[in-house]
C-alpha cells in the first residue's frame, strides 16, 4: 500500500484579467514525500502554490488536506492547517534578530501583556539545538547568508508544526555546498513524515531530491509521474510541448524544440533550448554573458541577446 495522500487539489481554476492562469488542475502530494513542480515561467506553478497557501482564492475547485475538504482563506489559516511556504524572495526583516524573526507575529507574553524575552530566547535555543543549527538567537539576519536564512525559515515552519512545506526555487541564490545542506535537511524532514512541494527550474538538481514530478504548461498539468519514470529530456519536452532531439542541433523545421551548444567570445559552451516562432529572452547579472554581442548565429537563424522585455 502506498503512502497516504496529504494534499489533493481538484479542478482548480484561476484567472487574472486577460489570463487563464490555472485550468482545471488536479494534483496531489503524498505524505512524507518530495513532489517537484516543473514548468516554464508563467506555467501556473506559483499561482497554485499561492492558492494552497491562502494568498489567492481559486475561482473554482476544491482543496483536501488528509482527505478533508478545506477552504484556505489566508496564509494565517494555512499555517493553522499545517502549511508553510518558503518564497523565492525570502520573507524576513534584516534588522531583526534570529529570535525576533522566528517569533514574529506570535511573541509569547507574560501576565502583564509584555513580551517575555527570556521565554523567546529559551524557545529559540531549544529549536536551534533540535534542528542542529549553530546560530546565536541575538544575531541579526543581515549578518547571515541566504542559505542560513533558508534554514531558519525551515525551522520556523517546523516550529509551527508544519506538515506540508512549499519551497519556491530554494536553490536560486545559494552555492552547491549550501544546496547539499538544504537537500540533507529536506531528507531529514521527509523522514519525519513532512511533505514537501518543491518548485525548481534546475532539472539536474530535482532528480536528486524528487519522489514524484509534475509538469505544468500553460496553466495545465501535462504529466505527473514517479521520478523513476522520467528523465531530463522528457521533462523538457513536456515543459515546452514538443519532441526534444538527442544531442546538439535537431530538426530545423516545425515547432520541435532544438538544443544547441553555443560558443562565442565571452560565452563558453552555453546550452540553449529553442522553439520556432517563440521569443527567447536572456536574463542574468552583469558579466553573466547576456550582453555579449547583438546576436548569436544558429544555422540560418539567430538568438537575440537583449534586455528582458518585462
């Protein structure tokens, strides 16, 4: 018998002015597993997660937790139901201490209604020791790394008795060593029976941590399978909606996506997946190679390097 279902959403729909963001989404997460969501930007992944976290309200559809129908009207209610979300843009106050951020919005008070700082420090130390995190409760978050703050956000979720944690692009701004540390913590949470929804574009990483993978495209779920039934090329194909040829190059006609490896002065072995009749925008910090030349020739076509239109 498989793991019980922790979360199930049924026929979820959501529209914004001029955009159908989610169209009849069916999706489920098993208890004590890591379920990875993949898809291009705008595919609907984050919109669905914000509905599960109570940030958005669905236009239609139902959400079930542990088999019970629930209505999640706010992030506070989501937290009360055991759901926590760690956003890509981490939600913290840089000038506050570790303990202040950990108990922000739920500081313990004494009989006179004043904050009981001794109790705050005691509980913080207890949590830090339990999670084996080597921080001083008085340290300001501005003095910590992004990885440190992620660990504290996970600890905050654990302290809220979260049974479902949503992680949105958690490795986008951390080093490989910090990624390894994060994955170790995720495996530890799994062992405790915590369910993880993990959103990422880094396909090489997701196969290290996923139990199941769901692919979104244009506001719909196009496939959902155990990790063992997928590979990177298949996931890419599902994301873009076409066959991905093996190796470099590919079919020059139709809508089939093709992969090229580009080498140009200042750009070293850049792999690119493109599809006919689509604009492909390059994004990156100064010096990352997005500003090298006006165009890179690929067969008779070119891929323009310009500023992101957004």
